[in-house]
């Protein structure tokens, strides 16, 4: 089972299985379709989610992780493309069309000194990192390696990682052990913990679409759930991701840092992106919210000026009318003082 998980580790084959691929260079992502034809498909991931075009679907239920690890330790590995934490199938997801069992989780990040490293974008914004929690349809398939060949066989939770002021204690359960798997092919055991604590608080707020593995073989078999809320880790924790691992084995004379392990956004190609929540202040991008605020302020200012000028004209008209009345009254008074017939 562990070998099956490693084969899917980071949604990527274990070294040295399959045609060689990388994120950059002669085997970089622009060349993936040459050795992995599915990477050139029309339902690829990741995507840039334009939140204003997401279709609200109130029938989408909250995501509900259930089950216990049932094991005292997890296995953490470096497969040359990412850090992979193998998860036991006793961890399940509810809120999906069928029962999905956990397989593994892994990360995507950038490089030190650079802001972006996530795969999915929200309105063009790339978060510093992203975590994927991979599940497979346990009702129809025996493991993730089998399920990845079938439409809807996999369900992946995407969690965007932003930088906050404080370290995240649950993420430290993983990141503090990266030094034990610096080189490709290395594996270590870490104490088990609550995987649910890696997720954002609001599991009812998410985007849903049909897509693919984000690395070769890029099979289009993934039901994606990207949470709207990010999880915040400290800058030091982000730097652990960015600066600890190597893509090369310990025997390589020239070690290569494992950085920028994210795929560029793929075309949506008429796919529908759903949101589990209605359009509202939470459903708008930062740019949209700013535009709405300034639009509202401008409208209020315009209305205030219009009322001000109308009131000013009314006061001027009233003063003019009073002046006319005063003059007419004065004229009548002077006429009364004159001789009478």
C-alpha cells in the first residue's frame, strides 16, 4: 500500500518511475504532454478561479472529515517533487457523492524571497503555498493508484496557505520533520495527529470543479474542492518548505533545491466552477470589494451633492418669492398713504 501511495505522491510518480519530468528546463511542464498525453487535455488543473463567475449551488453540503488515524505514526517522504505524508484509509470524507478514503497529502510552494507558490489562483492572486489532501473513491476502487485512471475516482481538497504572525502548531507536526527527508527517496516516520486541524475552520465555504492531477500523468479524474478560506502559517514555517528539500538524491554530487514546484494555471475550457455559498461580500474578490466601496461612496457623494444643490435652489427660490411678496406688500402700503378720492 505504501508503494501505491508513493506512486501517487505529490500527484507524481515516484523516482525513477515513468518518463522523467520536471517543472522547468527540457523536461519542464510545457513538455509534459510529450511523455504524458493527458497533460494536454481540456480539463486540466490547476485553474485561476474567477470568483464572480463561480455559480452558487446551495445544494453543496459542507465537507466533513470523519474517522481516526488508527496508527501511532504517519510516513513522510520526499519523492523528488514534493513532501508527501501517507494517510490511512480509515480517514474518510463525507459531503461528497460517495465515500472517499484518504490516501496522502502534499505541498506546493515557491522559492525564498518570492511571494507566490500555490497552484490554484483566486482572481489572479497566487498564495505563498498550497496543500492538497488526496482521497479516492473507496466504494469503487481499492486504492488511489487504481482510482486515478477513472473519472471522478479521486477527490482532492485544496488549502491555500498564507503567511500570518504566528506559527501554526498542527503544520509544525509535518514541517519540523522535513530535515529528515532532505533528499529524494528519503522517508521518515512521524507521530500521527489530527489531519482535520490542517484545514480551515469553515469547511462549508469552497469552490468545486472537475479537473486533473496537477503533475504527470495529469489524469482528468479529480473532483476538486478548493476552500475559500486560507490557513495561515508563519514566515519561518513557509521558509522551511522553501529551503529544506532537494530534488536530487543524497548521492548526487550537485544537489538541486526543490523549489517552484507548482504548475501554471490551465484553461477552463467551458468547465463550470461551483461555489457552496451565495454571492455576497465574502464571495467577491478584494478588487471587487474595493470597487463596490468606492462606487457606493461615489454614489452617496453624488446623491448628497444633488440634494444640496436642489435644496440651495429651493432656498433661493423661496427667498426670491419672499422678496416679491415683500415688495408687493410695500407697494400696497405706500399706495394706502396717498390721497383718497
